[in-house]
C-alpha cells in the first residue's frame, strides 16, 4: 500500500499544489480560544458529572441486588460495562487536568475511577496516554499503535507471529471482534505495569484493584449461581471492552500515519491532520464523553468537556481560513472509514505480496 506522507497530503489540498496550512500557527488559534475563556476550569461542572456517574453506578447496583439469581442479570452486566466506560471519561479528564486545579483532587478522581471502578492502572494510563498525545498516529512513538495486534502499515506485518497473522489478514473485522477482550486486556496490563515497577504509587494502585476484585467477586458469587456469576463477569467486561473500543477506534484509525525517528510537524498540524471528529449531538456528546471532539481535545488536552463545542467552531473556522484539512464525519461513516483503512493496509497479506510491498514502500521513502 502506498502511504502518502502527511506533509504531502497537506500540500495536495491546495490549488496548484501550493502547500496549505503553511501560515497556520497554534499560537494564533490558542489566542482565540483563550479570549473566550474556553480553557478556564469549572469544578462545579465536573461535580455534576461525577454525581451523574455515581448515580448511573448506583442504578446498576440496585438492579443487581433487586433482580437476584436470574439470567436477567446479564442486562445488568451490560449496564455496568457501559457505566465503566462513562467512569473512564472521569479519570481521563482528571488525568488531563481539565477537571480540578488541585492535583490531589484530580488524582483521587483518577485512582478511584480507574483502579477501583474499572481495575485499570491510572499511573500506567497517564504515562501511556501522554505519549500518545505527543505523537498521535506515529508508528514508532505512539504507544496506542504499538500495543495493537492490528497493523497500521504493512511494514509492521513481519513482527506478527502465529495467530496474530490470521488476525491481521482479516483485521477489518477482527479488530472490532477482539474489542470484547479489551476490558480483560486492561486488567492484565494493570497487573504487569504495577508488578513491573512502572507506576509511581504501586501500593495504592494494588490496594484499590484488590478491593475492587474482593467486592466484585464477593457480590457475583454470593448472590448468583457459579455459572451465572462467571457469565456476568464475562459479559460485563465484554461490554466494557466494546464500549472502550467504540470510544477510541474512530479517533485516529484511518487518519494519516507517520513514522521516522523525528517529528516533522508542528503541534497544530500534528493534532488536526491525525484526528477525526464525529459529528456532535446531545446523544453523541454523552456517548463519547466529549471525545467525539477529538481534534479539539488533542489541540487543547486540558480543556473541560463543556468548552469543546465552542472550540470546535473556532478550530473549524481557523482551519478553513488557513487551508488546513479538518475531518469530521457521522457516527456510522467513522467506523466504515476505520474498517476500510484496516482492510486496505492488510491487502498485501491476502494477496501474498507483503515483501514486495515493503520493498516498494522503502524505495519510495528513500
């Protein structure tokens, strides 16, 4: 697959091949955003969000205890999986310092919603996510690309082994199928990160994850039959994984991919050209926790959720003025674009000409 360099993609958007976006500066856009106070924190807004998140979890617990030992509990499991996804927005915004000025308050929200509610290592996630924000969609620098079985450039294929090769062959479908394992994968990553000394507060993180496990397993195996308890756990984590996947898949997959030892783009182009927005509505904004405004979130990571809609208007206006391509699509089209991209990347695997494509790509890059 011929993969256009991102700078070439920018230039191609201008009449006569003139490079677009050359005069666009992040400082100018930032000035417009600051002028409207869009980066100002509003803790009261997040108090409301935290209250809503707690209420959603409470509904799930009430349903669990009221229903008792019945297979209708699998609906509760799905609900609790979705609640876990909603709580992820809380630790996400806390980690970006978009929620509270107090580092202690933000960390408390992060550890509770990541470790205690979801069994995810907050310390690991902060480090991982910050590196992703610095170099999104970069094959060598974005850890979100490195941790996937799917490939985003054919040159990654030789590193895949065994069943991974089969997954890559049909990755336009398997990428979404394997999302059911994402919740379990995050649990495994938490254990590996904490025991491997990759977190700053291992005792706190371990204690919260063990407390979660004790409460979770006690409730499941005390109030449900063994078979139903296992089914509940599997369904809850599968629902959580699929929801996580819905959140992250459209954000960057299928947008421009970059590689190389050095970063060649400025902050504005790096974030805008590698991110995809999903057209907003009240439901979409709630479903994605504001991450459907992916372009604006990447430009202004510390911006509160409530400011993202207005920031979108300013960013779209600025990009139009300066000729910077800005990509926003509807809900279903976003996933079609992801699937089409993954299918195209893996086409040489199905044709059996991987080595030829890698050589051709290397020659074009030289």
